[in-house]
C-alpha cells in the first residue's frame, strides 16, 4: 500500500481523506486505505496546492497499491527535475525517477541472467496459493478437533516456497500430526501427505481456471528491460503448476528455461531451501551461479539463493516483510521489480 515512485515532486505532502504523508522525488511514504478508490488527490508543495492523480489505480493485481503518482498541472512542477532514462515502454511518458537501493543493486550491471521465482514474483498467484492452503488446513484442523487454528504465519513459516508435499509435511509436524506419505497419485480425498497436497492443488487449479491470472505490471516491465539489455531469464518454482501459470499469464514465450516442481521431481532435485533447482537453471542457461541474480519473495527461496553463492539475491516483499528477507540473506529488498530497471546494464 505504498505509492513508491514519483516522477516530478521535489517535496511536499499529500492531503486526502484516503492518503496522507510526505512525498519526495524518489520514494513516498503515502499510505492508502485498503479498498479506497482515489482517482484524484490534493498535493501541497511549498504551500501551493497542486492537483494530481494516481496512474493505474486501482490496478487489477493489487487494488489498493497504485504504483505511480502524476501531477496534472505542469505550472506547479518544480524545475529542473533530474530524469532517468526509463526502459519501461508503457510508462515512458511519465519520466519515472529511480528508487534508491542499496549499493548491491549496482552489481546488476555485471550479471548476465535473472532467475525468477514465479508465484508472488512474476504473478500474484501466491495469494491464490495462500487461500487454497488456508481452505485445506482450516477445514482439516477443525475435522481433527485440533485447537490451533491455521494462520498466514503458518504459510510463510512452513509452506511458502517449498515443494507442495514438503509444505504439507512441515505444517502437520508443527501440529504434532504424522500421516502416511502416500504417493503423488493419491486421490485428494485420501488422508495422506500426498492426498492432502493434491486436495490443495485441486482447489488452486479450480481457481486458476475460473479466475485466470495476470502478471504484475512491474514484473513484465522488468522482463522487457532485461530482454532489451541482453540479459537471460529463467523461472525456478517449486510449483508443479508452473507451466500452466505461465501460460495463463501469457508469459510462456518469454522463458526458454523453466525449472518447476515436475522437472525437479523427474531429476531428483531437492526443493528450496536447497539451492539445487536454481543451480540447475543456471546450468541450463550455460552460466555459473556467480553470473546470475536470484529473485525471490519467500524466505526458503532466499535461503536457496544464498546457499548457491549466486551473484545477487534479491528479495521481493509481497507480505513476508523486508526485515525477514534481509535477515535470511537477501542482498536487497524491493517492493516491485520495476525498481530494478535503472540498474540494468545498457543495451
């Protein structure tokens, strides 16, 4: 819920019933009430009111998290304002300024590839996964008569980023429950680790089929900029639905290398937090780990990137918290992948 990038303002404050806080040319601290529709704001710069509007608000994937704030009246724009070259094709007219990041971001200029997690990094399907897991375990714990309820903290601690059956096993262990392992062919109704995992997967696939998925706009912008800069890209996901999600989001043709849960199982690769899946993706690209940046939103994925000695480990805060990702070893944490565009090597 941050208005993070501002193309024109040098300083000031926002006055609105929905938004309040200081603004700056590089990062704002404006917070928007969840669910609010705020097409126009009143800004105050050096005591003068300025009309402005949110560009692209609300957006489809994060309704209460608009990404840009644009001043309407050119006469109130401070001048001169330094502008960075913008490689984001659909936002070129906004003159977006770069967001200051730690010095580690400068290492992007010397890297050759991005290795992206999928859910929560390229697409908002992490939220679909979260709801599917919550539905599974809330009903399962109630049926078992267990007092401890399932929470979002359980998702981030035991499930996020892990292969599906590992997540089932880890969560059940946290509640002192042990089930037979079963096999990946177990029907969703069977009370085994694999059966519960397949039950969750059925819910996820039903939602994906009924509602579809659209990639984060900032992530697509980074993919475009990476291609223009000659950087290689790959997807590394624990999900066995990786190919289906990429297809639903219209991203399939962007990735020649996809290491998902099915490929990992077929090659006997341990999942995150082990680094093997990311190392395998780098190998398929013909690159050493040191030449690749890992981009992850899950602590287990950050662990994998750090354990693999990759050139850069980038955390994307989609809810777990920047402090958690940094503590696990992320070199830097961003809110949106488009923040990395100004740091890419020149094409």
